[in-house]
C-alpha cells in the first residue's frame, strides 16, 4: 500500500554530521520517491555558515548555525502548511527534530520508534563528537541546546529504539533512568518473538506513530552507503519485518529517512523493499 503524505519534506542538511555526502542522499531519495501531494525543499541561505566550523562560536555543537537555519526553515514550512502526515527525506538525523515536534503537536499521543544503529541521545555536554546528528532524539525528548529544543516534545515512555547497537555511556544512563525500550539486532536474532511482544506492549492499537529510519541500522555488508556504519546490523528482511509489525498495529503519520551517502559504492535496489514496506511510492528505475 502506498501512503498519501500531507507533505514530503526534503532536507539536505549535512552539517549535523560533518559528512557532506549526506546532502546528496536527500537529493537521491527525492529522485527515487514518487511525489504525492505537496513537496517542499528546505534550502536556507547559509552564507558563511555553509561549512561545519569547529569551535568558531560559543556553542558546543559543531556546525550549529547551519543546523539551526535548516530547522527554522523546516519549522516555518510545517507551520504554514500544517500537514497531518509528513515524509522527511534527509539529510542527517538532526532533520528529525522539526517534523517530530510538528506531528507531536497535532497528534498528542504520538509514539516515536527510532530505528537506528545509534541512540542519538547525547546532549551538547555529553557528546563525544559535538555533532548534532548524535542529539536529535534527546532534543525531541526536551533536553539539549535550549534554542533547538522544540516547543512540543515527546515523553520518554512513548519512544523506543530498534536495531540500536552503538550507545555511549551517558546515553545508556539516560535509557536506564527513563526506562526506554531498546531492541538490539542481537536481541532480535536471539529471541525473534521479542519483536511482537514489544510491539503489543509498547504501541497501543491505532496510536499515531513516527518511524525514524537511519539507514545505518542495516548491516554495512548489506548497505554500506551511510556516514557511520556499525557492524552486526539488521538485514533487509529483519528490518522489513520490524516495520510491518509496527505499522500493522500503529497509524503511521510520519516517516524520516536519513544518513544516506550515495557516493559510497552500493546497490540502490537494496533499499526498495524497505521503502515499499513504509508505504513510500517509488519511481520504476
């Protein structure tokens, strides 16, 4: 089933990761995906903020001006058009702050499943890299840079992580303190029934759901075209099974695809069943 989207938002932000190739990933996804309904491209005039400076301002976040400009423009588009469903084509993971906050305001019971090799739960103070793409989930939970934290945030018990296998110590402490559910690839392999049990216990029937998909959740042997590959990831059938279980129970109102680096040698057709499983229409090429 192909979904209709209230808005397709193309956000070629790369400064949150310091990997310029991610911008090309947003453009490549936009070429692959059929346009259904409105499509807008976030393209702020960055001027001197185009690059990803390190330590050139008082912020602990590298490339923060560019990240803020992209989020501000995305927020403006979302406020103006007020879509009830959003497909976000990134860009690095920092792009997710705007659409998740927007949909949480429209759907107060919104659940967020973070399908990602990384937890993305750092703050500017805890981050070992200082890169914004390691902070967006913590930001939508209401903690982090005060000027980037959105007006509408999500409660921790409405967030779960799937496929996550690279977690920094401060992130693990946050997970344990707030009881966030985490299903690692190893857990899913060792206990296949855990996925159904998790979905039934965490996701109420018909609840609005945002699916964040960082392509690094896939094993790099399967999909190497990412900024930060991590070994021991999911294969395509396991990822599709997880997506199917979630959308069979929840009402998917938002999807974000992030961290695609097309310059890395790969087979683009590998991604097609994953996007189809999310109800994303694709061009026949």
